[in-house]
C-alpha cells in the first residue's frame, strides 16, 4: 500500500538552531500533506496544511515564521523548525492522502529534542 | 467537523473481540466516520471508514447506527499488538481532507 516516510526519525539539537524534517510520499503523488505535532500523553494537533506549489495554510495559533513549510514537489514536503527552543521538543508527524478517497497515510513521526 | 466522544480507556482479553464505541451525535449528512489507531511512538494507522453502511476489512468491522449518531469499531480477535490508542474521527471525505484528532480510547489487550 501507499507509504509516507519521514526523515529523520529522531533529532537532537541545541537551542537556537534550525531543524528540517522531510516528509515523502513513496509511491504516490500528494498535492496536499498535513503536519501534526504531538506532545507526550496528548493527542495529535494539526499544525498546517502543505500545498504543492503554493503557500501552506496554518492552523490558528501556529506561527508560520517559526514553522516553515515547503512543498516543492508532489512527493516531498519539508517542515523547518526555526530557532528551536526546548518547548518545541515534540513528536512531529506528517500525513498525505492516497489516490483513493477516505484514507490518509501517516509517516513514522520525527521526535525532536531541543537542548 | 462534528465532535466525537469516546471512553478514555478499555481493556480486552487476548483472543476476544474488542468493541470500541464512539458517539458523534452532531454528524452531518456528508461526513464520514473514520477510525485510526496509534501504537506508542508511531504515526497513526488507518483502520476503516464508513458513511452509512456497516463496513468490514481485514483489520476490523465498523458498525454505524441507523441514525448515524454513534458507531462501534470491532476487532474480532484482539491480540497484544492491538494495544493502542484508537481514534474515532468524523470528517468530510475526499483525498485531501484534514483530520482533527480527539483524545481517543486507549485499548489495552491483556494476555
């Protein structure tokens, strides 16, 4: 079946640095991808909708200058956490819809730890 | 999107059927019921979805009441690997829809 892959799966960085997370649809094209964030023992929170060839749409309360999203091709979306701080430490998950309606595929997630 | 209500946790014995309920009394006519699960520290996994009719696939069965205000996900023979948080989500269909996750039900399958 369709697969969505994220890289890296784990990243540790120093406060103030920027971190890029990649989300790839491996065997299908995705004009739209979604980025979620999940804190420990909490549910997934939608951060933004990534649109191929256009600007991302951010959910209320999510800083677009802090979380830069680029969807340059039909198989790749990237999330860059700029000037990361310890409070940005979280599990970041992307998803994309397959060709058939009704099913979203999720990546394995990327765990970010900011020291 | 309509809101859903699920019990925070449930237990099930290995090999028995697990029945996970979900209330979605404000569901509208063009909204589907989706079920996903998340095993610890992994991305969510699609299980099944339906509009009005009951659905079955290799993973589970979905029973939707006639008034569509509630549904039940059935795992016919639960295994230890089915221990996960199960999310019931109501949303419009289409290949480019966004899902809003609630708190879900933590299903623990016991040996």
